[in-house]
């Protein structure tokens, strides 16, 4: 197949050449029903290309035309047997994958730092999560990838687990023993689903860590909008190995959880991003790695900061994790934004995460970015921006689970102030956002210390999903008559 082809883009361009009069949805009618200021700002083409499933545009949920061809090209580009395009992010893919591979009561091994969509998938399917706890870097409150030994231990205690979910890489770009863990799961006949949301670029170059698609994973979900050129929400679900046998089930569940009006802007951006990535010279990806390496060297000489992790081979060079030693990394991020217009992806008290990419040298050279980080760090230290005093590592203590996530989430619930919620069973996932990993899952009991840490973090303006507004910060708990 010719990876230079972009069948979805071609169909759209051909359609628009005929100056079509849209007597169909969307209601903006190619921009005719849009306020002038927005039309001026965005230009008319956004609206003329925002079409829907009419004419030759194929149907995402039963494709046999341009979408089918675009998906085949994507599958070939990454080495999958089949690929589904998604316009509702990896979230939709992970929900459908969990529904397809696990039945009510099935044990699913899952890293505790899994994204909330993985846990939501288990609420929907009724599966029983068996959490595997990744190592926590206590200096930074950042969880690393799972260790093989921990997985072996979990499997010896739960030999009846049928499904393994892995995250490759972590939100912070770390990769671990994914290959060996998948091999172990396969030996046991388990189905392996990999959340590769942050690794869509992995299949395209050896300058990046290997994709789990090459390691025997069955279902792999990637957010192409995170590290490649797709519009926000553009993602793909790939099936290989045993995933091929589940195509029908996955398709059926995608029809349930995914919109029936997919954005063609996003679909076309996936088609073009695939062609762009698959035909790129290796020099494009090599430059990302070089840029990352240059930044590491520059930041080595900056007082008060270091780059995490120490071992480069375990790190995706698209994620630059800057650790601050004696001042708040949130102050560094604020200073970068205020004085340098540089907006990082995330900052906690200890780390500031910057997402790099193939076009970065056009944004800023590595030496300019390094200099800005240097100046921002010096300013934050001069302002004596100390780290917050709470110990977030407590959020990694193992809460006791007394109900299955599905049972707790579907039980009658009430919203109670955080200060009164200790001892109650959570009915909704509580997750710090970003990155979206669970602090408490439905069915787990909130204890006094955890409520205290969450309260302190909220006071420091950390954002949580599953917690109401101040001053009470109510959380959903299972009603007492149900416990
Ligand atoms: C590890 C991980 N998995 C899945 C998702 C969900 O991806 P999306 O935003 O494409 O729905 C995210 C989002 O941040 C994530 O960090």
C-alpha cells in the first residue's frame, strides 16, 4: 500500500470541489450559520470540511469506503491486523476494549496508575480490578512503569486473572519491562490490552521505545492527538494477535460508547497524520532525540534542577521531565508561562513536564528553551518559592476495597463534604487531573489521612475529578442504607 495516499482527505477535497449545497447536518451549513467573528477567526474552510456521513463519506461504524481504506493504511503503517479510528480519544477505545475483553466478575490485572478511562471500562464491564502497584519515586511522587517481579507476584496470587492491562509508556514517558510482562501474560493465556495513549509515535522510529504492537499485545490504543499531528480527540485502536478474534465485539462496543457523529475534521487529521508519520524520513525523529539530548546536557548545568529519569534508555525523548530540587516546580511552570510564554503540560511540587515534538526546533531552539528554563528556575528560586508541605505519596497507600467498582458506582449515592466522608465508600472515581490516575476507585473506603491529603492539595489548587466545588469539596459516597 502506498502510505503517501490519504483517501479520506481525497474524498473530502473532491466533494468540496463540486461546491455542494448542504441540505443535511451539521446545522452550521458549511459556515453559513456561524457568527462573523468566529468565521473571520477560523476561516470558512473549517466549516466546509466539517461534514458528516453523507454521500461518499463512508460510515465510521460500518465502513466500506474511504474510512475503511484509511484504516487499512493505518493498520499497515503500525503493523496491526486491524485499526479502528476514534474521534473521542483513547478514552472511547479503552472503554470498548475493556467491555470486549472482560465479563462481569473477571479479574483484570491493572496498574494502579492506569488512566481513569481504564477504570471506567471496568465499571461498565463489571470486571474486578486487581491492582498492581508500580514503584513510586518518593522524591517526586511519580509512579514508574510496572516491574516484572511485581507482576509475577500478582499472578501467583491471582492465577485465575484473564486479562492484563498495561500502560506503555507512563504519562511521564517511562517504559519498563513491557515486553517481558506481555510474554509472561501470554504464557498464561491472558489477553493483553495496552494503553499506549502516549506512544502513538513509537511504531515509526527506533529513536523511540518500541511499540507494544511488536511485543505480542492483543489490543493497543493510541492517542494520535497527544504526540502526533491529529486534532484533539483523534485516536486509534489497533488489534493484533488474539485481538483479531475480538474485532466483532470491539466494533459492537465502539458503536455503544463512541459518538455516531464523528468529526470528519478529526478523521481526516488522523488519515493525514498517519501518512505524514509513515513517510517521514528518520532524520525527523532523530532530531527529536537530539533536541531532548541537548536539553538534558544544558539542564545538567543548571542549579536546582535535574532531568528525570537518570537512565535515558528507559525514557521517551518526547517527554522532558524537569525535577526541581529545592523550590516548587509549579513556580517554575508559572514563571515559564509568565515571562517566556512557554506553557508546560503539567507541574506538581516536584516536576514540570514538557511535551516535545518533531516541530520544536521551529518553535524554539534547544539552547533557547534551555536558557528559558534556566532563567525561570533562577527567578523561582530567587522568589523563594518553596514546595508545598503535604506528602502526596500518601495517595499511593493501598485503600481497602469493600465493593466491586461497578456495584459501588451503580448504587444509590449521596454527596457529602470531604471533611465528613472518612469511613464512607466512594461511589465515583476520584482522580487528580492531569494525569487522571485514580486516587480512590468506586468501592474503596476513604480514610482520614487520605481525605486530609486531598484537602491540602485542593487548597493548593490541584485539580481533582470526582470532587465538588469549594468550600465543602463534596464527594460521592454510597448511601448508608446500601452498605
Ligand atoms: C495514560 C492515558 N491513557 C488514556 C488517556 C485518555 O486519552 P484521550 O485523551 O485520548 O481520551 C490519557 C489521557 O490523558 C492518558 O494519559
